[in-house]
C-alpha cells in the first residue's frame, strides 16, 4: 500500500471541500480550519489549514490520527 500524502502545497488543490472553523474561534482569524475531502487522492483524510493563510498548505491526517490528537488534548 503506498504511503498517504502528508500535506498538499496549497489548500486550493482540495476542490469542493467545505472548510469548517471552530465555534470557539474569535473573529480575528487566529485558528485552524478543517475539511474532509470526499473525492480524489485525499478522500477520507482530514485536511487542516491555517485560517490566516487560506490558500497556503494543508496538512493531511488519517481520521484515527486526528482523533488521537484531539483525545490527547482533552
């Protein structure tokens, strides 16, 4: 099985995704946004980008890895 990509150089490569921002975010764009691509080579992964640089790179996580990260924050 080939290795999953770890990032995309520009989040604009992720066509048709709906980016979501935390409801706890302030209006100052100082957080991250997430999206779940449904098609293409990134389907099933979670994309995370900086809300201050929406056309910049996005990190890609397997769902289990992201859930583990969130669980460790709690």
